């Protein structure tokens, strides 16, 4: 039996699962399947204090992150709410709605808290996992995928960039894969996620309930390191499902060699006729936002020298510029609002994209970054 901490109809359902050892396994369930569990500011504002409470509660030994419904763990952030607020600011010619900046700051604080959590975090991924939803998934210690899932960083299609910890995720992948996924927004499957290190374990979707019950039966001791070992041992004893054939091996390692934007784009375009998956990815890149492509190349070039907190601070800077500039709202308009699939990007192609404009996205627009205190946060 599990005790619900808040009503299940809330956008995040919180549960306390009693264990046979007298401890608690906490669960946070993203609970808005109608939106594919799109991450809203309301969700963030429930999750953040809940995690703080569980971190301080000695009875709580682990946190499980799940998504309601069968279609998605989380399809990303609440892009339409961001669009409405940013479009309003643009119409007024000034910041009259702080929602976008509040959203990015609080989302990144949530992601950082999960990345640095003092107790084991388990994410039971499934279905669609993109954008802000992928950011939450990737922050967990144990990242499970079932037979079928669709993982992507599709920000190039809307004029944003891989954020919510996307910088940290991409820098820890092989460079050729990171460049390809960030530049094209290509979807990958469960096998790809395992090969790229985005997932740590594969488990059949219909085994998730049984796995959660087994978590409740572990001999928890209240030590993060020892309890993480218990989880690892439990997972190592589970059957691995048959996964689909991976697509990522088709991306050549030679893609890691070019460093400049034009060279990277040219190298990716050369893959178009290799197979259907690569061809679709190249087409998406060519239809996508040139500014995003410039940001991704620069983002990856800087990421290797940055700490986790510095990655989030850089993302806060870039996201603020994206909210202030043209392409993000135009991309969302074309893809999700008017759905004409004909975005009018500020620059028509990467050849006409000024490098100075790309670099301006990395210049802090404030005297003090809103996330300057991340290292000092205590949980």
C-alpha cells in the first residue's frame, strides 16, 4: 500500500511507499497525461519543495520519478505557456511578463537539485522523453527505459537549444553523437539510449510495477551509497527485454573532427543518403533554426571546461536571450500554434548567420546570473 501525499488529480502526484525495512521510498509522478506530462511551472513548484522535504527526512531512502499514462514520461516543457508570455513581451516591446525567465530559472534549479541529490534517484522512463522532461530523466542516478521510447532534443525545430541540463548530457556523450543529436533533433530509441549512456538500465514496461514493489522489499539501511548498491543489485538480477535495433551506430565517429559551424553542418549533410533515419535527421536540420545550430556548436565547444553549476548558468544566459529574441517564438508559432510548418527564421541559413550573433547568446545580460548561488544550495 502507498499513502498519497497530495491528491492524484494534481499535476504532480506525490506518494510515500512504506518499505519492509521501516523506511519510505518516495515517488513523484508527473500527472498530466493530456499534455504528455509537459513540465509546467506549477509542476516545478510542487517538485522542488517535495525533494527538499524528502532529502531532510531520514525515513526516505530513495526517490522514484514516473510519468502518468502510457504515452510519455514527459514530452518537454510547457512550450505554449512560454510562447504566450514571450509573445506578449515582444508585442509590448518590453518585459511585462516574467514567466519565461522565472520558468527557466526554477526549472534549472530543479534539475540541479536532482543531479546533486543526496539520496538515490530512479527515473522510470517510457514513451516520449524530450526537452525539459528529458532533463528530469537525465538527472537521475538510475535511468530505466522499456522496449519502446522516443528520446529527442528537438529544440532546433523551434529555435531554442538543448537545455535543462542538455549541456551536461551532451558533453558526457561521444562528441559525434552529441553534435548529431543536438544539431538535428533526431529521435532515438531505447537501444540508442543505452549505447549513448542516456539510460543506465533496460526493463520491460509491464515489469515496472513489480520492480517498484521489489524496491519496497529491499533491506534499506539509510546510507545513500549502500542503498544505491542495493538498487544496482536488484536491477542486475532483472531480465533485459528485447530492444529495437539502434540507429546511432550509423553516425560516423569522424563527425567529431570538424569544429566550425559550417564544417559541422557540411559533415552532417553528407550523411543524408546513408539511410532513412539519417536522411530524415538531415532534412530536419536543414529546415530547423540556423541560430540554434550555431548555439549548439558553441555550447559543446565550451561545455568540456564547465562544472555542472556552470553549465546551468550558461543555459540560463542562452535561454534568456532566446526569450528576448525572434526565433523561439517564430519556431513555436510555425510548429505548434499556427502549424504552417513555415518558420521565418531571423537568418535563412547557417551561411548567413553572423558568428557575433551566436556569441551574443553567451553574454550575460545581467550584472549577476540568477543561478550564481547553485553550488551553495543545501538540500
